[in-house]
């Protein structure tokens, strides 16, 4: 199970006796906030108010940058580093076994402006929430993206296998939900590649998609991702399910902020989650607005 990690330290995971991921979501509440994304912006760091930690939203290919604006009006620009890092590349990129429920996506053709969105789920797998989410997605014939944590993969390899067998995309979310935004190169490498090994043991391959815990990135992290052929994937719509937000408020948030190409952040593990209650509602809402659902590799 995941234990709480102190974001101010790069010495490794907290060795607390706590075995609850609720600690992670409590900490995540300090970092993850909604953002106003500039047109065509994909992701960037902006200074977090009162905590000294970068807050991010959207998506970016490794090594690139764009500008976002935080809710307090601060803006910033993340620069890529050319400093080489000794790396072990993923064994192979992953592709979904089954197409998403949109005709263009079935042909691998999704253009900017198409009414497609990606549903993404962090922190699993687990035998409770993840399984409920998988059941809903199967019933609705939707493919989603799961950013998984190594210690959970190690504990529930059979659920990892189900995620892949049912056609969903997987991404690396670090080994134990570590904050890599201020971490050393060696820790970045260890956290990602340790999870790679566990993912490969569970499903037979690794992934080239990575989402940093808390959305905390850095030039060193982006350089590592670029040098290993990986893509950093963030989000532009945060449901705030990790905070125990009401279904009513989460539903309104998704409906108000989703646009073509949106990447919607949810979680598949955590004690406060109402995500299984939310998911069918936003699926119906977005379909009524003409949206279809794709995995993050098919977003324009």
C-alpha cells in the first residue's frame, strides 16, 4: 500500500506505519487546484500559492513547454534541460487493444477541435474503486487511461491485467506516489523505473506515458522523460474527487470546464472518493453534448 511521502524531502518515502492512501490525497489537496488554460496550451508550471510547489494542468510532450495561468494570476514557463541522464527506456510503447467509441479514433484520426475527451484515473489499482470504475467503463463501452502506482501494481497485478485486457491505456505514476518536482535525477530514475519493472511483471510490457504525482514537474524530470522517449501527461479538468468533493459539485465542474480535447482527472483509489457515483453522470452529460471518449494517446 502507499504511505505518505513528505514533499519537502528527497530522501525517499515516508516510513510511517500508516497504510492508507488517504494521506496522499490529503497532501494532494495542497497542490492540485483548477487552472485556466490559455488557448492551445498544454502544460506548464505555475507557482503554488503558500506552499512553494509547482501546480500544473493540461498535457505536454516530454521536453516541451507552454504557458498556463494559475487561479491567483501567476504565470510561468518550464524550460527543458539538455543535460544527459543515464536512462533505461521503456520496453515498448503501449497501444489500446480496442478502439475508443468514436469513428475517427477507430481509424487513428482525431483532429484538433473534434469533440473528444479523455477520462483518466490515478493512484490505483485497487480491488474496490478501480473495479467499480472498470465495471462502469465496460458497460458504457468506453476506453480510459489509468496512471498506476508501483506499490499498488505489486499488490494487485490481477487488476492491472484486467485494465489492459479490457482495452484501457496505462501510464506510470511513480513507484510510491513520490513528489518528483524537486527530486534528484537519481530519484526520478529510480521511482519511474521501479514502477516500470512492476508494470512489466504484471502485464508483460511497460508504458511511455507518465503523470507526475501532484502534477509536480521540473526541468530535470522533463529531461529524463525526453531522453527515455516518454510523454508527460497532466490535465485541464480536475474533478477534485480526492478531496471528498460532492458529486453535485464535481458534476458541475466537469460540465462547466470540459472542452474538446480535455483531459479529465479522477482517481481510482482513495478513502474519500465518490468517483463511481460521478462517472455515469458525467458520461451521460458529455455524450448529450456530443462528446466521445478516447485514451490520452488519441487526444489531438
